[in-house]
């Protein structure tokens, strides 16, 4: 209906223009002249009172308009502007009353709070003069100078009001308009609406800001933030002692009461507390962050045998913090030798303290010259006693390291002993010793020779002879 009315208005306006001898008007479509000097294509002309009148039918008019739109869009738009006749509402028409309805009444919000905001619209115009109302919710966050639209447009048709109150509502539910905000402070809401006659903003259409109960012309709230925290007891590195290529895992737990996502950065330091590497993860509040060193390439073979420390920095985009420096991991040195089959066997199955014992160890030493291997024995009477040292050179073959000696004395009789080997390089277990190995019990007998042996008889005779000589000397000195 509106299109037909517009076409009729355009035709009525163009007819006088076409009749003028001078003036600016869009050129009509070109036509082929007839032999009589007339034109074809649905046009006719006549003279009346010295003025030339051009008659156009509707189809030709529509064709001309389409051609003008394609050939000269700038002038076409200008023509539309000239022909535009704004709608004038009836004298009794009044713009609808629009307010923000915020029933929650919460003055502070966080970035992750899901909000329910409503437009309350009252239209007291008679239904025959009401028009559709289009609404947008607009918000301006802390530090922002312009409002931006939130959610999608809402529409109220002329017949969608309560018959009793002439009012209705539209909602924007579960919105989080400031989820990406990098500041805290004042957050402002208003409603933009158009009643097909004019455009209004609720923060400017009233003489002063309106507020009554839960209804506002402009809604102002405070955007606040709670900084994230770390559970100190959850900070750990596992294993604490490890090889450089082991799956070393750093773990910690972070919490944000606002439910913000937390950016966590792990910083690895050397023994001088100089930062070597770092890695970052984004985690949800209440979940454990886990960094696996091998996935980030933190450690290589060059770090074997070194000790490291670490700390975390973390933030939610508004507030940031850091933990204390924690120790770990201690990386074990790379193996240089391979040891196996430690053994200890007595020369006699009686296992007396005066007997020799044979201690042995198999060693593969492909690269270390002058490798030193020490033998240690331990008894309650002589703990951790070094017995002897063997030095070997590098070899691709497995070498047998032997110790054949009498490691005990009479005070060790009846006691159990253990032994271990120490070496001047790192073995396949990233250690420099075998650890204590049980050797069994030592025979409790303390006398080395039997009573009937020549040695025993000689000892007894020597004692008797010494006693006899001593007695004679005493008698001569004191009783003569």
C-alpha cells in the first residue's frame, strides 16, 4: 500500500516537471523518432496554451525509475530525498514511556554475573494511532566513552500491550556485557528506542534521571573484581629428583571467587634465580594447572646434574599476583658408568673375623679414565670404614673390580656387617655409590687358634715363663 502511494506521489510530482521547458529532471528512456516527429514507447504529447505536456503511463514510469537507479544512483538518492514526505503523527499522539526495569536490585556486579534486564514500556495512545516500537539495550563499561548495543533488538507491536495497564515488558536475559572488561568502576545502561516517528534514549529524554523502586531511566552499577588466589599447599614438582628427560610435572591449584578464567605462567629459574624458561596456561577457577616439562622443552641433556627453582605469576585480566620461589627439580647427572653384580664372599665358610673376604663389582666404563672405586664396610664397632681403592681406565668391555682382604678385627666378632662401593663418576641410577648391601653375620669366635695348637701351647709357655721371671726378680729385690 505504501509503495503504491509513493508511486502515485512520484508521478504527480514528475508530470509538472516534464512539462517545463527549462529545469533539471532525470532523462527519460531513449525512444526512436517516428516519421511524423512523434515518439513511441507509450509516450504521447500535445500542446495546450503554448505549453508542451508529456503523458507517461505507469509501466514507463517504473522502467525509468529502475534505469535511473542503475545509471546514476547518486541522483536517484537525491530524488528520493526531494520526494520524501515525513509522516506526521496525529496531534493526540504521545511517545511511549520507556524505563529500565532491574528487579535484582544488586548494586555491584562482576564480569561473569549473568544479568536479567527488562524494558518496561507504557503506551497510552489509542490502538488506532499506536505504532510499533523497536528497542535496544545499550551499555557503557568503565573507561568507555561510547555506549554499545547488547543482545538483540526487541520489538513491540501496536496490539501487544495489556488492555488494563497499557504496558508491557521485553527482556534481555542472562547477559554478561562486561565479560571482557579490563577495568573496574561505573557501568551504565540505557535503552534506545524508536516509535517509527522519532528515536529516543532513556538517559536523555527525561528532564532529570528517573528512579523509583526497580525502575530507572538510566541504570548505574559498580563493576567489581575479586583477585585470584593460589592454594599454597597444592604447589609441587614431581618427581623432585629426576633425570632431565623424565616426565617432570609442575602442579598448583588456583581459585577465583568471581569465576574468572585465570592466566597462569610458570617461571623456571637457575641456581642464581635467573629466569631461563616460562610457559602459560589459561585455567578455570578451582582446577589444577599442570605443566609437563618435556612438553615445553624446559630441560635438555645440558641441564643434567643442576638444581632449579620456580614460581608462578597469575591473574584474571584485572588483578595479578605471584607466588614465592620454590625449589625443584634437582636433575640427576647423566650416567657415565654402568655397574652390576656387587658381591662379598668369605675365604672360609666359618666366617671368622680374621679371615679374608673377596669383594667384587662389574663395571662398564666406556669414557672415564682413572675411575676410582672405593670399598667401604660397616659393623657396629667400625661403621663406614674405608677398606681399599681400585683405579681403572676406560674400556668398552665390562671389567671385574676385585678386593681381597681381611676387613675385620676381634671387636667385630659376632656382629653383622654391610658393605658398599663408591665411585668417582655417575652410574646408570644417577648415583655415585651402590648403597649398603648386607654381608651377613661374622662368627662370634674371638680366638684365632685352637687350644691344642702349637701356637696356643707356645703362647701359654711364654706367659708362664714371663710370670716365672717376673717372680724371681721381685723376690731378689724385695726379700733378699
